C-alpha cells in the first residue's frame, strides 16, 4: 500500500534527500493583552476595560465569573475618564488651560486624563477610582509629568511649582 505524500520540495533533483519548506512568510499580528484574574489573554480590543461594569458577558464567561481587571490603560479608559471629567471639569489641573475657552467648539471636551497612582505600587486587586486616582491634565503638562519615565513621574504639586516658579535659567548660562 502506498500513502500519498504532500507537496514537499527536496534539495536534490532526483527527489531524494531531506524535505525543505519552499517558502515561509513570517506574519506578526499585533494583539493587546487582557488580564482576567491571574491569566492573560490576547485580544483585538484596542480599548481595554478596567471597571467591573465594563467586563462584558463574554469576558466574564472566560473565567466563569467577572473578575477585577488591572491594565495600565486607566488614562484611556472611557468610563473612568468620563467620571473623572464629570467631577473635575475639562481644565488642566496643573496650569488651568481649557481647550474650549481657547479654541472654541474645536476644543470642547478635549483634555488628557492622568493616572496618579504609580503602576508599580498597584495591588493585584486594584480598581481605578476615577476621582481619587485620575485628574485632567493638558497634553503639555501631561508630557512633563511623564518626561522622566515611569520611575520618576512628577506629582501635580511638583509640576505646578515648576510652572508657577521663576523661569529656570538656561542650562547653557549667559553667552
Ligand atoms: Zn496644563
Ligand atoms: Zn499620565
């Protein structure tokens, strides 16, 4: 009896020798990771849920029960953001800049949201508190807050002091 072989390419012309794969196209697919309880899942979702009420029925089914989720995307979470801004308004908490006041309708509702709690200090069961943990900041102030990386995130008061204090002298000194 004889089995049918698949289509393999061989290195020798007479059809003997080791089989070789003719071509191989590496494909990398970008996925986000979603943590449910103690497990991580790859997901195509671009905005990840952080609040328990955002856990969809499908996600809940994965683990059998809805669990708390921790992801370092609190600043982009639409529900957390909405609650934060409903409380604080849309002016930068550091410099008071308000996009609508300055740019009119174009700037309406535009503001970043900054997460005050250093990610490294978060407990496993952490759930973001949109009022205690989040504040509105303009993109300029937000950039300065994160300027020195995650290990040296500036506090709100710290940045406000820099902003309101005397303009720092040029590090190059007078010419
Ligand atoms: Zn600002
Ligand atoms: Zn931030």
